[in-house]
C-alpha cells in the first residue's frame, strides 16, 4: 500500500520510489506533489530556508495527503524535533564514519536515544498509548545516511552494516566538489558511486540517489538504486516556467530563453 506508514517497509523491500526535494518553505508544494502521487518528499533544512515552524507546516501537509516526508536535517540536533512533528524519517548529511552512523541511528529510535513524548503530532497528541507509540515509531522511522565525503569511502562497508541505517544516499554533488575534477563525468565520482552502491548491496541496504533526468535514473537504477529524488519544487518551477515562456514566445514571434 502506498502510504506514509509503509514507506520504510517498501524502501527496504526494494520498491522503486520516486520523490523530490522541497526547497520552498510552504505547504503548497507538498500538497501538489502528494496529490500527483509522488511517493515521498524531502524537506531540505540543510540547503533551504526551512525552520522548525515551516517544517512543521510542510509535514502537516504531507500527513494530510498521506505522503511520506523525510527531512534533510542540518545536523543531529534537529532530529528529535522533526520526528516529533511527524517526519517519516531523516536524511542526515556528512555521515563519515560507522561510529557517527550508530549515534544517529540511536537518536532515531526510542529503543536507542530518542527523547520520548506522545504530546506531539507523531504521538497523535497523546492519542497513542506509550508502548504502542514506541513500537510503531521504531518500526517505521527511516534513517538515510548521506555519503558525500571521500573519507567516508574508507569506512563504507562498516557504515552500510550499521543496524538502523536503512539506506545510503549518494551525494554526488559534494563528492564532485571534494575531488575537484571539473570534467563532465569525473572518473573518481563514478568510481565512488559504484563503491557506495556495492557496499549497500552487500549489506542489504537501500540505495538512494538524486537524479536530474530519466537518463541519470536509468544509470543509477542499473547499480541497484531504488529511491530516486527527482529535482526539487524549485527545479520543477524553473523547468515549467522556461518551457511555458519559450512556447508562448515561439507563438508570438519573440526570442527564446
């Protein structure tokens, strides 16, 4: 069943899931994407102007459409608040070691180090009994570890093997910047992508990727990726705006963008 509560189960089963980043701190993009049938959204607190209040609003919209919502947190200090607000899980950047992965995995689960409360949206404002809430939350919460630093490659098998890491997200942008190769398809980045993918497959973990096109999705799918973050709300707006502008200008006889 395509619901937020089944997202982790579907991810771990290898279902092909397609979502997108949210960069604009409103509820509207979440509502539109949920209505269109996207499997999930990723609220980007790391690189977009989401704070706790605007994240809460976007998470409310996701829950209204029963759309899974991950939050890319700026750091571990934000994990508790977004889970309390009803996030399906977290995408945590710069996971460089197995030790850090274990620390974050514990913060995502009550039978770990997550602070307990049922007076939250996640606990239906005390509507869920304590132990049912603990059990359900621990079973459904997703932890995606973003691998984007060359140093993480030295521990990639150990990171992938950490219990509680559900998926490895391959951060090609940061890897490309770190390797410093300005060519179109840097060999070191491609090799890193293959290495991370292989580690995830060996550990039986999901592989999550950002894609800007269907061609990228096809390549990464061939490496075993099953969770695809396609563009962003801002990316869709830009693409549609350019296409619409050019179409009208073509009909009325003015230059293209």
